[in-house]
């Protein structure tokens, strides 16, 4: 489950290197931007007549950047076994989804404002994959949070069998352990 969570966050991040969005002008494709180019901004060459190309700056899209950071944060949190981290990484995955959707609607409305319908923007599989993996990562983390919430760990004192259970991750430890073997939490 932890690996699945790590993988979905990592795949969501990898999707940022795939094409996210294509801008076309009267049906002709002008440019395709990857998620990374949306995050950092980029420079594009636009044909300006007489065979010349002028360079135009594409500004970084702050909402795409926030989505990217949410996924990075979720990935980092998935490395931890603690339940609180599962909750936060679920939120990070959910935020990544929201930021992706918000940046999609912002880009769409910005462009239609600028060019009065001449320019169309469409979204590529990379964008939808990033969205799907963010959603998946959020659901897996939420699942971890709720399924492990039901498993009530026993108190750290001896339960008569020479074991004690970690309050952070619920794993079974020898009574002699000073730290949890799974997550490293110090037993008080
Ligand atoms: Zn533990």
C-alpha cells in the first residue's frame, strides 16, 4: 500500500514531463506545452509573417506549480508510515487535483479572453494522467488513513505476550525495543 502510494505520486510527477496542453489557432496547432513548461514558463517561437519568427515568453502558470508542489509534498509524506502523514498526503493529492483543474479553467478562460475565439486550447493525455494519478494517490492515502484508524493499537505496556504495539504505525514490536522497528517512533 505504501509502495502504491509512492508510485501514484511519482507517476503524477512524471506526467508533468508529458504534453499537457496544445494551443491551436483556427484549427492549426501552434504549440504544445508539457506540464514542466507550464510550471516554469518557457519561450516559444511564433511565426510573425515574412518567414520570421519572434520569440514570445510564456509565463509560468502558478496553479500548475502549486499542483506540482502538492505532488512532491505527497511523495515525501508517503515515505513516512505515520498515520498523520497519510492524512496530509491524502490532502496533498486532493490539492494537486484541485490545482490542476483550476489551472485548466484559468488557462482556458485567459486564452479565450485574449483572442476572441480564434485560439483554441485543448488538453493532452499527460494532463489527464496527472489528474488521475493525483486522484488515485489521494484515495490510496485516504484509504491508509481510515483503514489504519480502525486498527486500534494496544497500549505500549506489556500485553502479557512480550509484545508492544507502536502508537504511530500500529506494528508489533518486542517489549525490549526502545524504538519502533517500522517507523522509528521512540517508545515512552
Ligand atoms: Zn511504528
